[in-house]
C-alpha cells in the first residue's frame, strides 16, 4: 500500500503546485518587472531632508521616507515615467506604519483610481498582488496612522508592464510633453554679515539644509546679501554659504541690492553675472518640465519695459503651470505688510492663470489660500508664499491678513517645493531638518 500513498501524495503536490503557479501568474508576482526603482517621487510632507520621498524607491533598506508627525492624511507618490499596467505593489513599513490607506493609480497625477484598500493595517510588509490598474503615477494615500508619529516606508515597489508609449499628462494628447516631477529649494533675505564661526549666524545653516535637500535648482527671492550688497560683501558672506550652489541658482534682487554705493544692483550683477541676467535684464524666465518660471525685479515694477516684457512672455508661454517670484509681497502679515506695488503684476499673472507666487522682504514664513489680486479668496486664484527666513534677522507677525493660512516667525528655514506635470505642494523645513509646515496639494489652473 505504501507506493499508492506516495503516488497520491505526489499527485496532490502537483495539483497544489499548479494552483500556486497559476495564482502567481494572475497576481503578477512572477515575471512582471519592477517599475518604480529610482523613479522621481514626491510626498505630501517629509520629516526632514534625510527622509525624502525618493528614499522609498532607492532599493536601499537603510533609508526611508517619513512624513511629518501627527498629521492625517499623508501620501507618497511615484512617477513611473510612462503609463503602465500595475499588477503588484509591495510596501515595507518602518515602525511608523499606516493603519488605513489606499493604493491608487492615475494617468495625469490629478484624477486617481483606487486599486487596493487597507482598513486594519498592522505594519510590517504589505504585498498587494493581483492588482488591475493603469496609469503613470502610483501613490499610497494614508488616512489613519498606526502610531502617534507619522507614516514611514522603507521601500515601496511597483510592478507591472510598461506601455510602449508615454501616458499623456497634459489637458490633451497634443499638450506639452511631460517633464516629470522635480524639487526646488527657495528662500529670501539670506546672508547677514556673519560667518559660521558665529554660532548665531543663520545663513550657513540654511545653506547646509538647502544643499542636503539637493534640489533640481534653487530660487532666491531677493535681499540675497545684507546690508548694502556690495560685491565685497557677496564674496565675504553669501559666497561662503549659498554660493556653493550658485551655478544652480536662479536669483532675483531685493531692495538691499539697490543700496550698493557702486550703483543700484552693481554688486548683485557683478557677483551673479549672466545667472541673474540671462536675457540681459534683471528679470527673465525659464522652463522646467511642465512649468514656466518667471523671475521679476520688484524694484522696477514701475518700469514699462518689465511690464511689457511680462505680458509678452506670458502670452508666448506654452507650459500648463506658471510660477513667478520676486522680493516685495502683495500680501504679508509681517512688519512690512502689504505692498501694493505688486498688484498690477498680480493682475497680469492672474489673467494668465498663473498658479504660484514666491516672495521675501518680510522675514518670516507665511502661506496664503488662493486669492485674486484684490484679496478675494477664489479657487482659481494665485497661491502666495512669503519665504523670508533664509538667514536675516526674523521679523514678528504684526497684523494677520485675510486668507493667511499659516505663519511662522523666528525659525530659520527654506521652502522645499515639489512640482509635478500638473500640480505642486511644499514644506517649510527648519534648519533642524524637520518640516514646520506642509501645504495642501494644488493642481495647476
């Protein structure tokens, strides 16, 4: 009888093995390639520069993404670079895990389709197989934390079959070609006349933070050098900190750059050269991905040459998303307050459906809800950020303006802005590497 038992057992093994192989094929766990390794990633927030979104897609189990602590919801997103049929998503959680979350896919980064949902997560490794979703973007959208901390993923792996042609991400297949996600660091009011030997000197600390984030490029919103912005001052102070990444910087001047005894903007122009004057003027524009960036000189908003140029530049723009930056903010709750010199420029940008404005001048951090040039909250308005905490002495908050959503004074830091083909969001990151504020995610107009 023993041979009979062996034969039956062998048959059972064959049957079970066949079932397992069949399930594996349907699940996409065998054969479908890993699509997400090393791809551009963004997140709703980060705990600090050491926990950037890309850390969850680098294949290194010694690194991780971590969100800001104590806040729901939070998300982590990867751009696969082209459309794909997604069959499997594997999540390896750190101790800070999600108790509830959704896995979603999107063709354009705006409209999302759920492919899986967890309502009672317990951390560890979640391996979702047998998925059926198509899109270029994949995200984990956490709705409930499993701990009092944030969300943290050691790795997020997306498997599937890539399309042979990129997924359109613009408003139509004939729209702008997708440029992918990228990160920018921005700050204004930067280099006081001090060096790292002075423990109270802030711009060496903000420069170190900015460099650790390692963005695609840097923006400055004026008053790069204090007090009179002479060339010698730029060399003695700014150059020793933020100057380390001058070649990747797109600056604009502030009012302190006009105080130079050698002439208005003389030291600024001598120090930055063609970086600040790529089009022969102290205002210019450039493109990155699906974004058009406009750098303006708010010391010269009364000059028709700049206004005429701005109108022509925006009329010629073919990008979906528009961001502009200059020194003097139209709206501010700080010591300088609102500056109406910017209102005509705002109106031009608003009519062109611009999305984002970055300013300095007041030495604090502040973000505003979308609003029109007259200060009326509206969904199609411009989002304004004041980011004047790059190193100059902080200013207190004095009179809170309508539509102001968040204000921080006294904590030096930089803006970490995450751009995609169809939207953006940001964190204000302190010199300790922790996110002090995280924005909502906005879609371009």
